């Protein structure tokens, strides 16, 4: 009976660790490859360049 409890405990612990690894990977890996970083223009030249791109 002691051997069965040890196997059960190790199976449950292994399942928890396995799930935890995949949960961490879900948060660590990006969802999609294309991510645009939109930054606000800081000076007048960047404002002009942004307005020219939007045309």
C-alpha cells in the first residue's frame, strides 16, 4: 500500500509541475508574431513624418 501511495503522489506532483510549465509558457510566449509598437511623436519632425505617413 505504501508503494501505491508513493506512485499516486508522484503522479499528482508530476501533473501539477507539467501543468505549471505550460501555464508559464502561455504567459511567456507572444500570441502572434506581428506586434507593432506605437509610440507618440516627441518633436516637431516626428509629428510631420507621422502626418505624412497617414496621408
